[in-house]
C-alpha cells in the first residue's frame, strides 16, 4: 500500500466450486442463507454469467474437467 491509498473494508460474496473461485466478487451484505437466496433470485445476471472461468475462454470449464478439477 502506498501513502496515497486508503484501505476499504467491504463484504464480498464469491461462488465457489470445491476450492476454485468461479465468480468475481460481488459486494453483498447477505449473511444468512435466506438473504443469499433472495440476493441471487433478484440478480439480473446469473451466477454463471459472472463466472470468471467463462471469461477466460469458451472451453475453460471443459479444460478444467480434463485437468481433473472435477
């Protein structure tokens, strides 16, 4: 951290598959299962639509399967 940077604390929710983070972080105050379900249901973009792997290439998930991640 430089002298001009200021730390910021945020609550972030990630979707994971096993030990792999598969979505970008979304700011979220959801701290219970019910709140998470409500948040996901209200989202305009699907959880898969925010999956980091899909942004790398069209075959990212298939490539991971071949590498033995699933």
